[in-house]
């Protein structure tokens, strides 16, 4: 039976990591797969008892919690290398602010790995809240970006252990407080490396929430560290609470 692990990198996510982890563990798992769930928390403050994100991750049922190093690239390297060492076949990177928008997101992504030819990576389809012009504008921007500059969506994706061993790890010498540098490595550069190995697919039903603040932090003059897993000048979007839940 193939094994998969969902890894949730989290830094200063507070209760969001609990909500998202809980929704992920309630996802339908297709027959023939065994799935585990993990949160990889970068402590802030550097004390587990005082770190709200750590405490919320620990409160989520069926989720193992690991301490991650500073910087999203470093955190993902630690998580993925650990997954390889423990023998998982597939692992997800699933951001704490990108919960699934229906109950079959994980199933659609795992089923994609059963197709021939087998993809090396399965991408998600980020979607904002349908309410209001902001969400619609974000979805249009995202669709255009996906076509103009193909990339791995940092919100959620899954890849095979073999693919990671071929193209990883991420370059930890980069400035991990720079959103531009991290995106170039984690999303755009990663897509090119993975595509050189084999197919990268995007199932229609692999829909996860796309927080509009992700667009704000892509604007150079409105610098925010959110996309690197650090809290910047933008507050968490209230739209997070109005999205569609698992159905």
C-alpha cells in the first residue's frame, strides 16, 4: 500500500494551523492509500510552551508536530528529508492558510499519482472566496499568472519521494526573508526542475483556499513576509472565515 504524509509548515499561524490541520485530517482518503499528518512549526517565541502556533498544532487530533528551523525553505527541507528517511512514497506541502475547499481535494491529488504516466508532482488550484470583487480579482490574477509563468503552487502540492531526491533540497543560502527569492526557488525554479523529470498535473478538484493577502505581498512596494512564512505588515484576511468549508 502506498504511503503519503501531509506536512503543514507553520510560522506564527496561531489558531489557523489547528483549523486547517483539522479540515485536512477530515479529507477523504482513497482506497489503497495510507496517509499520515504532520505540522512543522517554526517556534515564535522560541519556547514551545509560549508558542501559540505550537500549542494549536498540538491540539489538532491525529497530527504529529515537529519543530522546524527558521525560514520556509529550511523548514521544507527538514520535513521532506525526514519523509524520505521514514519511507513515505508521496508527501504534501500544505500551507496552514490554504485549507481545502471541499472534502475530496486530497483524494483527487492522490488519485492523480495512480495514472499512467505517473506524475512527479500534483499541483493544487488555489481559489479565493467568491464573495466580493477582491476575491474575483485575485482569482483572475492567479489564472493569468498560472498561464504566463507556470509554477508549483506554494499553497498546496504533492510530489513523489523519488522526485524530491532528484531535485531537492531547496537552496538555504538564499535570503529567506525575501518573498521574491523564496518564490523564485520554491515555486518557479521548482516547477522547472520537476518538469524536467516528468509530468506535473493539476486535477480539477484540487481546490484550496487562496488568501488575497498573498497577492498583496507580491507587490514590491507593499512588502510583506507572509509568503515566506513570516508575519509582515498585512493582517490575516477576514475572508478566511467566509470561505467555503469541507462539504
